[in-house]
C-alpha cells in the first residue's frame, strides 16, 4: 500500500470514501471499497497500521477469524495488507482527523491535525476506541517542557545529540530507543520501575550487555519530579524503594506505551452513546448522512467487539456509501468469484 509522505496540500485530496483508522476493520474496508468500485484513502493517527492488533497484542494467536483456524494478530494485519494490495489505497499515517464539515454538495471535508484536507462523498469511521496517544507523565511541570525537554516520541535524533538523555519505560520502544540514542547522546540512562521488561528478549540482553560495558546506565525507579528552573530541564528526581535520587538530565524521553482516547470524534456532531457512534444496523450509517461507523467504534444493541463483526459492518456501510459517491448509478451486485475485473487485479498484484 502507498504510504504518503504528506506535505500539507493546498487543494483538498478527493476520494469517494475517507476511511478513518487503519486497524483491521479500516484495512478490510479499503479492500471492500475497491471491490465495489469506490476509491478510498486511509488516515491513522499513528505511524503504524494495524490498530489494536499491532499496538496491543501483535504476537497473540487469534482463533476466530473465519477460515483461518489460527494466526497471530500481526499475521492477520499482514494478510489484510496483502488483500488490499490490488487497490493500493493511499495511507496517510501519523495524523489524526481533527474536524469534519459538510459541504454544500452534501460531501464532507475532513482536516487532519497536520493540515491535510480531504473531500469525500462518504466517511467510514473505523477508529476503534479512538486515537492511540502516548501515555503522558502525570506531573504538572512536564506540560510546559513538552517537545523542548520532555518527549513522547523521537522526531529528530539530533534533539538528543550531545545531551544527558533519560529514557523512561520498559517496553520495546523504550529499550530500542535507549540503545539507539547511545550513538548520539552524551549519556543515556534507562529508568524503569522494575528490573523486568515487556520487550523482546534480544533487546533486554543487548541493554544489559551495554550497561555492563559502561555504554549506558539502567536505574530501577520511577520519575517523581522534574527540576527545570527557568524552563530548562536540569535534573530528574527518581523515586526508588525507600529513597530517592537526583539524576542530571537535559532531555527526557517517556515511552510508557499508548492509550486510546476518542479525541476529536466526540466533537463532530454525530450521535455518540457510551463512547460509541450510534448506527443504523441496516447500513451502519450514523446520525449524519454519509458518515458511517464500523468496528469497535460502532454502537448498537448486542454489539460484539470482534474483528469479524467489523468486517461485516464495513461491507454493508460501503454499499450504502456507494449511493453517495454515485447517486445516479445503480450498483449491481457481483460475487467476487464471478468478478473478472477483480480477478485480473488480484492476479496482476501477485506477479
Ligand atoms: C488483547 C486483545 C485481544 C483481542 N483478541 C481478539 C480476538 O481474538 N478476536 C477478535 O475478533 N477480536 C479480538 N480483539 C478485539 C479486536 O482487536 C478489535 O475488535 C479490533 O481491533 C477492532 O478493530 P478496529 O479496526 O475497529 O479498531 P482498532 O484496531 O482500534 O483501530 C482503530 C485505529 O483508528 C485510529 N484512529 C482513531 N481515531 C482516529 C482519528 N481521529 N484519526 C485517524 N485515526 C484514528 C487508531 O489510531 C487505530 O489505529 C482483541 C483485543 C485485545 C485488546
């Protein structure tokens, strides 16, 4: 699939359907859109596709996908990407759909937090539990230091060059970045609340070897306070069992993982109940004409938060979305097994 390196475009990007969310349901929706003759674009807040499957349980086995007796969540996402490939849906990652507005022609204009705009006949919201956002420090003094001294991701390694860097966290990202930043930082210290990690064994061994070799430090403790006189981070108070210590630091990289937040969707004027978009189960349309919801974010009586339910919801939603993209055309149903054009595309994408 085409991942777009987006500079804010002057003119809105036009598409039949804008898919909000690149989780399993958004990915399957991109395939289904192609099958029924709709162009689509996908946007996701995070840089990786796969939603909960990749962020929360990539290596866990899934047993309830029809005709796949067992696969890991990562395998499922790989298969969905493979299935979409004949249609090569453009992906706009690392940006969140922030606002939507209805245009005079009944279409929708959506804007991302990075300034990209889309004009779409319909929007399919497959946003799961909302955007995945980094779990932030709960210290008031961290807020004004954000992006200058306190970071929740690495945008430019040069921000850390020649600095005393503290990396907080015990997962894959924390260990990988602590190891990677050794080559640019003055000194890297990894801080984690216990001497056990939820990261790949190979990264844990590399980190321990690196500490033994004196290339970096590891401290068991938690971040208790930031000392930043005049808005410049100088040191961090680390709380340990029965004591605390001050650690010199210029930059703090907090990698505590991601949490889901419904975020901007709650302000789009769509009916939402108990954090879910209320839909009509005959076509998964929301209270706003042309805006659909599928997957975990769709709410209706007896809703089951299952991947297979999301696939069904997306299929029905897109069939109704077709009538917004092509109001004058009648869509003719063709089973995929009889769809010669689809067969050609699928074969072409596998050579
Ligand atoms: C540990 C665990 C195990 C599970 N096991 C199973 C199982 O065995 N079988 C099963 O069927 N289900 C299982 N589930 C549930 C399944 O993962 C979910 O039902 C599924 O991920 C929902 O898919 P989705 O595409 O609707 O949403 P998600 O996977 O949540 O993806 C939504 C995406 O939308 C993005 N997004 C949100 N808001 C915006 C915005 N405003 N702009 C741009 N992007 C946005 C998010 O960043 C995210 O990437 C499991 C869940 C967990 C947590």
